[in-house]
């Protein structure tokens, strides 16, 4: 093995690949060590395959709604094997065109297949070879977390990986967890005809979102056939023939929910096991993730880390940015680039979509910032009427004194695209006045962000050009 690499990266997923490309652009030679498939979790088992099936479920739901509105017979549920083939085509295409082709064209990046284990802060064993380097980046990602639940292994269970490989949707499904994966997969399976029950130990879905948005979304999800059970502490699981029972014994009552299959959606665990981090002097935090500072440095002087292995926000694009920041700091210690996830957007790929960026009023107060928060209903946006989906809204948080936008949350069609406008505003320190004066195409859902800014200004008497209220009444309702 050629020892002249400027850095060695553990992993080849989104974070690792972005880091390698950044290093190459700066003239560095890079070796990526990958124990499985090029592209990591997002390409092979997470984002790409799940969003492919979610997209097909959405298309099927639209066809079913149109058929019902026209009085036609409902469309046939897509064949399970065809769905799997479509998913694999998408995975293969992204892996080849976005990853493998980039490696083929870049002489400064090599990949070595095998499991890497640190022997010391400067040496890594891969198979029978010992590799040395001055710099390492750990970007091994994560995997679906499981639970020490009595009877779980015997009863059999699904996770967010294995559920995507079913050749036929189950007749009924319990999903344990109330986060992003639970609602995305729950809606998808429900649209393919599965009777879905989401079981959450807390009091609400999607705790990172405003309750005004999640309450509305829960009602919409219920219309898709998804039911919910909150404040449920799972104790054990039993299988009886083709049915399993998820049981909780609480306060003398014995509650049991039954279904054909159970899926765990209880979070992400870091892929740190058996890679020699203890021998490298890399410390973990209380959650088991690699502890890093804002420069993405670990406790070992020559080792950095990025992506899911370092903990939240646990979203691929944020991990990619972490990898890029780490590489710049690795190659130029004086650069001192920092990561700030206040400007990293996150989306939930359900229908309608949920998206968020920045902080809310409570978080602003915790940071010592006086802030105001407003809610603007989606029904006031003309495009929502055009699309026939008027339920949703915009939540804006802005600094009280300056009007600077601090955060935005959206429940609306195409929210995952629209949120980037808010992300840019947060990143650049724009105000609600700036947003209100940005001319939008009409009719669009994105215009709701402008209207929400106008409504925020009205509610909190922000200094704003009132002539820009054309198209909106003083109540915040769109003109017909």
C-alpha cells in the first residue's frame, strides 16, 4: 500500500465522500476505507431507497384520490416486487452516477474495501495491512437502534433497513417510535394498504416540530389510515401464530397491541463498535457518539470525525458539511472553520411535507435572545386551494429588536424545497422585512413564506413597508 496519503477516511457515505471530494479539490491524496457498499447508509439503505418507495406511495395515493373524485374504480396497489426493483434501480443509479463515476474521474481519491480498526492514533489495520497516516477522519455513520425488549428476537422485527426489502406490504404493522422514520414509513405502508399503528412513549409525534403543525399533521396522517397510541412504555413482545402482541403492563392494566409485523423506529446508534477508538484515544459522549468540538476535532490530536457517528442532527447534508469543515481544518490548522447547525435545514418526507431550520422562541430564550413567534395558516395561501390541500402552516421566529429571522417551520406541500429560502435568510441574517419584500411567483406555496413574514410584521409591529400588503387582508387571509 502506498503510504503517501494525506489522510485516511473511515467510511464512504455522504459525510466521508463529501470530505474526500473537498480534500481532493485542495490537492490532497485521500484513501477511503469501506467495509460494505460505496455510498454508505444514505444511498444504499436509507435516504435513496426509502424516498423512492415513499414517492411511489405518494403517486399511488394521488391516483387513488383522482379515481375516487371521478367515480372510477380505485387503482391496483403496485406489485411489491416491482417496487423493490424500482428501489434498487434508483440505488444503483445514484451510487454509480454520483459516487463511482466521481471516484473514477478523480486520481487523488482511492478506496479500499475492508473493516478498519485503529491500532494507535496513527495506525489503522485493514485486513492484513497496516496503514499509517498523519490525519484520519472517522465517518462511519450509524445504524438503526434496537431495544432490549424481552421476546423481541424470538418474535422477529423489522427496522428501517429491512422494512424496505419486503416483497409484500404486511396486512398490519406496529411501529414503535414517533420520529421522522416512524411517520415517513407509517404513511408509506398505510398508503399501500397496511393497517398501521404508531406507538410512541411520549405525548406527541415529531417532538422537534411546533405542536400546531404536528397536531394538524397527525390528523392528516389519521386520514391515511394511521392510528396512534401515546405514552406507551413497551415491556415485552410475544408472537402467537401469524400475529404478535406488543404488551405494556402499567398501573395494573395490561394493554396489548397486535399486528402481523413490528418495526422499530427508535433512533440511530453510532457505528463505533470494534473500530479501535479506545486505542486511538478517541472519547465518546454519554450517548456513545464520538465527542467533537465545533471544528470537528476529536480528543485525539490527529483524528477528526463527521456525520451520524458524532450525533445529532443526524441528517446526511449536515454530515456532508461537517466532513468538508473537518477537511479544511485538517489541511490548514489556521483555517479554524466551524460548523453551525442553526442554518442546517431538515425535512420530513411525508405528505404534506414538514421542514424546519434555525431555532424556535423557546430555544432563542435559552440562548438569551428575546424573540417573537408567529403562526400563519396555509389556508391563506392561494396555491394551497389550487392543489386542494389547505391544511398546514408556517411558524416564524424572529429577534424582537431587529426583526432578524431566527427560524422557520413549515407544514405544506413542497416544504422540503421551500425551507431553503428560509435557511438562506437565517444564514445571511435577513429580517422578516427582507422576506416580505421578496417578490415571489404566483401562485406558489413558497409565497406563503412572504405572507407569513407580512403577518409576523403586523402582529409584532415590525417596521415594514405597508404598501407590500397587496394580496393579503389585515387578518392575514389571502384575497380571493
